[in-house]
């Protein structure tokens, strides 16, 4: 039995493998780069060693450094996780040659399935349907152009040595082929060190279906049904579910047997995944085999009631599988979404920063496999995946409802994430019906809905209703209705509120009576004939309002500057005045200090929120009237500035 397991990875998968290792009484040993010294996965290990600089090629992809760490920590086995070295046959061979157990398939099986071209040859020989295309050794332009014409268009150019959408191009005509081929080859060479490509007939709207397989060293091999991974963006999976709404028990049996034939053709053992495309007419075609644990393995664990990492370890330790194919039956449904540090308002470009807010559903609402926590720094060095959120239920309908609720409960601050996209998917009618294909996002999503500057009137209504509910807005100053300036990112909204015999009346960008129709975490309110319903949560800077799947952080706009704020500052006298009644929390300057434009002068607490009072321009501080802890009236002099 394995006693000390080195996990040659980082992030959520390293933590997930460590959890099972600990449950089995196995010591979890970790590795990290200099950029990950304080990462969550390091704290999850019993012992961890630094293996190099931040760049992956100098640390997590450095085979010698990983093996040196394994020897130093007296490991007897290595689990590669996914990504990095997980599908490198030379790594598996080096682990074996070092006298350690590799928790995964044999180097020979990995080599056979590591190349998409070789994998298709093996699958075709095993009578597994393969999508029409070209996967030959001749890679010159003339040959590939000729083969492209034979296969027909639309056509997919795909890197032979990799995945994750890298080195892929869809081509609609021969006129586009040369340029697309050059781009695919360059990308493949940069990502995988191999510019070889294959050509495939491109199916416009198929479903992406994969089968989880598991084999032991005694020749036993079974599958644990299918996962559907059709919702993708740029060939990268966004949401996965099991089982698929498109796969009947009869089709599951046929596709599962095809997956097993492909695995047997290379003597496969341990966990792996056979991937297929399922066309609208029920035809299916083998794509590739991933010789490792998949990112989306938790949904199979829920539906089939097992721990795949545990069985990876048991098989690697020499145990036989105790179940036959007939004993394996799906129960219920499960869905997983990938929460990534990507900005939906900027075409999903990576986002970096320090996580200053982390709220996840309760464990009984959803399983969250996370590689980060409050205070974690997200850098550009590694994959953008932050966490996986997984729900399960007796039926798919219930699982979808749980997913919607769990996503509403998930809040991450400090950087941009794809949560708005995930919430939109979970609410989309076609997804709810189970009508998903690989063109789902391309056909249904309008990305302009994620624009940062949008500040819907419905969100303004919810913010106003929440502030009034929480007594965060005084009604009048000196008998005059108070003006409010709301801010969301760079967008502003100006309102004025007053009471009448009919209740609260709103003027300005919104006009009409305010009606609060429902209270609680989910608020329901209306101004005039505009009605809004959304989740509202208060924080130290204002309110986080979740409306139609998008979170808006709304607060009061910064105090007006001297040159634009009548009665608050006076350019001629240099007097900076309080924009509203409040309490002085901090005085940041003293007489004689030199300040520049936007230098902080005073922090004023008003309406249960903090407001920065800043210098309108450069100058020297004269008299300071403000005193920390004092309460001041609106318009009271705070600081005098001399030009």
C-alpha cells in the first residue's frame, strides 16, 4: 500500500487528491513554485518542497526537480493530477525508473494515446467509429491542403499533441486554410513543442460526450457512464453534467463499449476518459483519450457513488477492481461549473488580483473544490481556474435548481470572474431543457450584457430600496429632499427622494413612487412601472446586487470636488467642507503639509458608509478644523488649503 504520496500539481486538484490521501491514511506531499509559497495547496500538505521559480517550465514542468522533491520527502508514489506533467509519458517513465509508483496509466499506454493521431489509429483498428479526417505523418502544406479538400468543409485543424483548445482552428473554405494552418501550427509548437496537426470534418452542432473508464492491472476494465461537456468557449469546457440528456441506456451501452475497446487496444489501466462527438442523427465518433483524471470527475463520483482518486490509488497499489460492468448503474444527476479568473466584459481575458471576498455555498448545498481562499493572490503564471462548484440531486430538474441557487450564493471579490456567465447559463431556457451543443454559447450568448458600464435602472431601484430599508439614507437635510448619487464602476445615477402622503417619491434618473414588494436576501421593489427583483447583500463599501445573473457593486458616488460642488468647497477661500452630515473617522493631513490633486484629506462616515474627502488641487494645508471622532454638519469647514 502506498504510504507517502507526492502530488505533482497545484491548486484545487492538489488539494482534492490530498483530501483522499488523508482519508486513506496516506501522507500527502506537495510541491510549489516561488510564486506559490503561500498558496492554499501548500497548507493542505503534510510536507511540501519548493521546486523552482514561478514559470511552470522551471518548476511544475521540471521533471528532475519534481523527482528530487519526491526523493527528499521519501515518497513512494506520485500522483500527477491533471495538466502539467499528467499526460507526459516521459514523466511516467521517469517516475517508474526512479523506483516510485506512478498513479496513472503505464507510460506505454500514455504514449499511444498521448498523440491524437496515434490514438485514432488505435481506435480505428479496434472498430471504434472515428470522425472523417486526415491524421497521417505527412505534414507539408501541399499534402494538408489536398487532404483538406478531400475531407471537405467546414474543417477543424487540431494540434496532435495537446488539448484545451490550443492549436485549434475552424476553417470554412480552402481560401482560409493556409493562414489558419500556420496559426494552428505556431500555437501547437509554442504550447506542446510539437507542430503536428490533424484534420477533421467539423460538425456544426454536435454534443461533446466523454466516458469515464477505470482499469486494473489484471485486465479488468469498466466504464462509469458519460459526462456531457458540450457547453464550451473557444474549445474549453465551461459546464459539465452527468448523465447526458441525449444519451439513452441503449446508446450508453454502445458508446461505453466503444470506449472500452479503445482502452483495451493499448492495454489501459487506471483512470482515463474516452471523448466522443455525438451528432444530431445519433452517430458518434471517437475524438481522443485523456490518460489522466479529468477536471470534471466529481460529477461521475456523485452519480456513481465512488471516489475516483481513491480507486486510482488502489489500482496503482495493485488492487483488483471489485465490480463488474453490470453492477455499475447511474443514480440521479450532477452538474459542475468551472469558476475562473476571467473577465466576461473583456471577452474572458484572464484577471488577476488578491481575493478580498470569498463566499461559497454551504457544503450541504454544493461541493466546492477550490484552490484559493480569502487573501489568495491570483497571478498570470498559471491556469485561470479558481474553483469547481458541483451540485447533485435525484433528478436533473432539481440539480439545475440547486445550481442556480448555489451560483447566487457564490461571491468573489478583488478580481473579475466568469460568475456572470455561469449564472446566465444556469438560467438559460435551452440549458434548463437540456438542449445543449458545442455551439450553445455562440448561438445564444450576447456578451454585451456583461459590459461594465451598464447600470440598469432595476439595479438602481434595488440599491435605493435596500438603503432605505437599512436606514442608510437620511430623509432630509435642513428640510430639503436629499440628492443621492449612486455609482457602479464608472456609471453614475442621480436621484432625489422625498416623503409624501403616498409614501416615498423618487425624482431624477428614476421618477415615481417607490414600492417595496418583498424584503429579505431577495428584494422586490418598483419605481413607477419599473419593477425589479434581485439578491441584495450589504458590505463595507455599499451593496452587492445580483440581478439577472450579474453582480453590481453599488455605493454612493465619491463626494463632489471643490470646483463642482456648490457650498462644499470654495475655490477662492480654499475651504473644504463636509458634503453631508457625518462623523470624522480620520484626518490624514496636518497644517503645513503639501498636497496634490486627489490627496486624501479626511475620511467621513455618513449614511453608514465611509467617504473620502480629497484635495481638489495642489496646495499647502492651512487650518485643519476636523477632529477625529467629532460629528459635523453638512457644509461644515473641514480643511483650509492655500494655493
